[in-house]
C-alpha cells in the first residue's frame, strides 16, 4: 500500500479498485484529522484571531459584533494604531446592551505616585483603555463573556500623556449571567479615528 | 446639528437620539484618568 512521505498516511495504489475508493478516502481523511489534532495540540488550540475590526473616521463609539461564541471561553483584545480627537481621553468598555452594574478598580502608577479608582455600580468599564491624539491603548483579557457566568476583565489600561501616568493595572466584573456576543468601546471624550481592534480566542481544546 | 457617528462592525452611521442620550450618560459617568 502506498503511503505519504512525512506522516505515512495510507493512499490507494494505482492498481487499487475503484469500488474501494470510499474506504480509501475515509481512511486518508481520518489520518489527516488525527495528525492535525496531534500536531496543533487540539482542535482549536493556541491563540486564534476570531475578529478584526478597523475603526472608522470620527466615530463616537465602535461596536464589535460576533466577537464571542461557544468555541472559546476566554479572549484577548488588543487595539493597534488609531487616535482620538482628544488627548488623555479614556476608552469605556461595555458588553452587549448592559448599561449598569459594572464593578471595577484600577491603579495608576506614575513617577513616585500611586493612585487608584473604581466603582461598584458603573454604566461601563471606565478607563479600560486610554485614548490620545497619538494612539489608542487597549490590552485586556475577557473571561466568560459568552458563558452564562459573570464576565471578568483584566489588563493593562495604558497611559496618560499629560499626567505622565502609566502601567494602569485594571480588573473588573459584570456580575450577571448574560451571554454576550458583542462589546463596545466608547471614548470618554472626543471621537476615534483609525486603528484596528483584534479579538483572539484562547484555545479550549 | 447632526448626532455623532456610531460604528457597528464596518457600518458607520449617525446615532439615533436614543443612542446619543445613552452615549452622553455613559461619558458623564466615566472619570478621566
């Protein structure tokens, strides 16, 4: 029986009968499936790009739909590039149509100064990211957004040019059991132009 | 004066009055760092 070079998958000989074709294809398909699963480390392993969204021009909010699904339980969201019309504006994060009950806290570490803030009943995750005329800063993990469990967020919020603050350690929770598929980013002031929102899923199997 | 622009996926359009009211409420409650 003929086999492939690298993984020795069985393929039909030139003299094999046509009547055995279905079985031969099934055997080859199973071999490919097994090899891929082993080589990749699972069916959906690693960090996989599930949504890429370019921010438009002078928009007051950006909603990313179909970001979460049953395939992944946890997500990484990063923004690269982009700009805000105002310096030292924040990025407010909301999930779905939920506009209350957000709980969060964060610490801001400047040169020789540490300050913090938070809320137990906010209309969104305030200062989940930062927005300046030079760039947008957003780098967070979301856990459970699609599951009927509390949605958890954590990450590094960014920096503030005027006050020279940086390293914003941020964590929060939406303490409900809503299953979300979308999230929205809204600048605390000004509008957003350009930049790319990347949504990655953490492989679960 | 038109309402601000809102983006959902690739579509950019003017906010409805209700959406604009929600935006103002959200921004007012958000502290600047």
